[in-house]
C-alpha cells in the first residue's frame, strides 16, 4: 500500500456534457468512495468534437450537486477570475459551500484560454493584467469572507473598489473554504499560493518537474514566514484497464494513445497505476485529480475504485 493519497474524479464538461451526465458521474464518485468530484470552469471546447450540448456553468452545476450528494468534496480546477467579479464570486462560492454543508474546495486562477473569452464576450488582457486582477480579486474574496460578521468591508482596489460591503454571506467553512491555486508561474503564482492557498496544484506537468515546482512554493512560503506548508496535488488523465486490451479501448475512446497516456497520465493496469501513484506520493503529492474524459464510462470509475482506491 502506498502512503495515503486522496483520489478525486475530475471532469472537463466543456468537451460536451449535460448536467445529467455530470450528476451520474458525481453520484458514482460518491458511491465508490472517492474523496471528491471536481470540474473545470470553461465555456469553450478544446480540440476535436462538437462540444454538444454546450457548456454548463461550473458553480450552477456545483450548486445542484451540493444538494444531490452528501459526503464528497466539490470544487473547480479552476475558476478563472476573468469570468467572475470577486464580489459575486465570493457570494456564489459561499452559498454553494453552505448548500453542501461545508464541502467546497475553491480552485481559482487568472484565466488562460483566450478563445473562450472572445466567444462569450469576456475581456481577456495580457498575462500581466490578468495576474494583477487575480491578485486584487483574491484580496477582496478573502477579505469579504474574513470580515467579522458585525463589520463591513471596504477597499480602494483599482479594478474593484468596495464601499462598506456587509461582506455576506459567509461560507459554512470558517474562515473560508480551502483555496486551490495552481500553475507554472515562477514568481507571482508562488506568492499567491503562499499568501492564500491551502493547496498548490500542478496541472498536467511532467513528473520530473514536480520536485522543482514544489520546492519553489515551499521556499516562498518560508521567505514570508508561513509555517504550515500548502499541500501539493497533481492532475493527470486517467485511463485504467484490467488488461492491455481494455487500456487500449479506453484510450481510443478519448482519442489518445496508451503509450502517451502512460508517460503523461495515470494509465495502464491497476498495478502500473499504483506504482505511479506511489512515485507521486514519494514526491509529496497527497491528492490526485483523475481527469475522466469519457463521462459515460462509469465502469471506469468503478474499476479504479475497486482496484486502486483500496490501496491508497
């Protein structure tokens, strides 16, 4: 058995998924004992496919799932601040946290997919502009959540000034839901992680890059005097089969090659997968997000639960 690693199912609904499909896989996630169910926050498909029936709103989806589930963690990887003004976003996340009984993990980022912004009339801006907005938004969101119940929140932020906000509602989790920040940035991202995040996520990065990325986060946390280090997590495409034929079938269903998935994802037989989970655990990763691209293949979720989950 490898050291304890939380396994979460992670979906990409912009590729084509209805709420009913998401509900089915979320219920399977809970039924089979996974730690959490997460989804991307995107409005435009990527790559091949028609994307039908079209995008679903991340926080509307999670609000529904909050009432349809009872034990699993729920969250986004990640909500771009380019989609959301910080005041309404703080309200949405706090409400879903309350609706779930305090089961939300709040993944948030600066936004990166320019085409979806143009497709849905959203401003994008340069990377520097997006990071500046991200930094200001985090200050406001955490400021709203941590303002005392009897006090108001004000700020002279250059993008979003706040004037005597009642800073309500508060999340069920106090002082606020765990915040997940990820990315490859070497300066501003680690600073944001050190200041706000309970978790640093490494999204689809090579295994060999993990130690350096993690150490960069820990170094910045130490420099600013943070004593409790953020957890390290990773997101990987999942493609598991009881034998090679099943691995090949599942890889073909998502338009990928088994060899590529073995290198870059979490793929192969349960024994192969457990070996890779063990390597990630040895590098300090204690949560893995299994990107599940075929949302109708609930047998895949069951297979992982039966053959991998009991050993981690």
